[in-house]
């Protein structure tokens, strides 16, 4: 199987399996379109999506805040694993200076996502993106992928794969970005 034989949706799911899976399958690369890392230092691509309550959330309306954008899917095990740490980070930092947006790329019915959110007691905004608007604009190559956007609307970080977002170093990095506008990395 080659990368060009995969659809965009299949490539995202396939690439989410990691580089070892790609090498085993004989796929030579997993960064169509240059990958989201190319966005670092550039303006975050605009998007507007509905949350689970039907409210439209527009990225432009969050300018002036640090925004954590996580692109994920309910069927993605690494995504599921990092959700508790995301919830802890959100609970720790939520306020007028920080926002977390979990962009679901699920093609399933809304009820599947709602059940997942309820079962995991997630309180951060979950946005529905069945058309992969954000995945395309942010050049996502697998799940999960996270983009950190500073107060000016600039992408300062792109993290591929799950992270311990609630680790002390991670929380400290976000606090420094919120308080001083400096991203020191994770």
C-alpha cells in the first residue's frame, strides 16, 4: 500500500498509527502538504464550527487568549488516553486568558461524541468537524494533533501524538505563554 493510494481520511487514520506502522506497511511518509509544523510562526488558519450545544465557535473571536486546539476522534486510542490530562489542564487554566477547543473529526453520529464527552466528564468545548475543515487547514497528518496559538493568533507549537498536558512542565509552559507571551515548549 502506498500513501498516494489512500484517501485523505484513510491517510489521517493510517498515519495516526505512528511511523513504525508506516514503515511496516511500506509507506514512505506521512506528511502530505508539509504537515502542520509548517504553520509555526504563522497566523492560525481561521475556522468556525458548532459545539455540541449547536453554538458556533469562531477562532477569530478568541483573539487575545491563548488557545489550545486539539484535533482528535473518538475511535483514536491515543486521543482517548490524553483526554484526562487535557481536562486537568483545562480545569487548571480555564478563564478569560485561556481556551481549549477539542475538534472532533469523527464521521459518526453526534450521539457517539456526546456519549464519549459525558462518559469522560469533559467540560472543555468539543467542536464537530465531520468535513475535516480544521484537519485540512491545519495540515493534520494523524490523530491526535495539537496546536498552541498565542494571544496574537500565531501558532507557536504543533504537537503530534498524545501528551501529558497536566504535567508540571506543561502547565508551567502554558502559564508563561499566558502571563508573558513566551512559549518555552514542552
